């Protein structure tokens, strides 16, 4: 049986789904992810942050990028929140959760989200180089995946993208780790 395509919503269109009852709005959730991205930047990491909430809106995990400080190439913010949440709930299946991240996920993180059965991805800035949810690939709609999740993109995109641009501008000048 074929899976239905993922539903996609872009903040720029102004047509966003309402968050589930009792949930903070997507802007507030992205603010938490931005806090994690800023914290990662202070450690010299690429400023990407993520949070994972349960289907009921409970904050399960929050993290920033940490491949450099942990010497772990898989320590992207998304991977870290999935690991933390799976350990917290005692199950790698995180069905119905919402993952919010400041940057469009890469292929590794997309695979982990599908395997974990994330229910909704909310992201800020697109990543034209390595983003695989909208930019380089159709993300969760690839025909061989056994799970789909809905996507809300562009939440606080200017702020998320600006943080990355400022970080790399400073790095080129010889600062920021």
C-alpha cells in the first residue's frame, strides 16, 4: 500500500496548520531551537539547534550541533534530540513527535527522523547545499521510505539564516572557534 504524500506548509505562504491544542505556536518552539543554535555557536559549532516535543507538547529534548566538541560526525542537533528523547522514553520510536530545527535537515538526519517515526518537522532556514527535505530531494516523499511526516518550513527563517551567515562571516574573519 502506497503512503500518502507528506503535507507541506511554508510560513511565507501564510497558510500554516494550527499547532495541536495546548501546544506553543511554531514561532515559540523555534525560539527554543534558536537558543540551542546560539549556544552551539559559542562553542565554535555551526549554529544549528533543535528541540523535540511529544505529541502532547511536552519538551522531550533540546540540543545544538556538537560534531566538533564531541568528535562525533553524527552529532547534528537533530540526531542529538532524537537520541536524548529515545533514551528518555525508552523507545527509539518517537511516533507523533514534532521536531523543530533551525536549518533544513541533511540526509543523515532525514533518515533518522523517518526511522524514529517523527510526526512533524518544523524548520527555519532552507539549506540549498545539503538540505534534503525541500532543497535537494523531496525528503519524506521519496518512494522507498516506509514513513512520511508533514513539514512546516520557513519558521523564523530570516533569524535562523542570519545566525548562520553571521557565524560564517565571523569565521572567515578569523573568529568564532
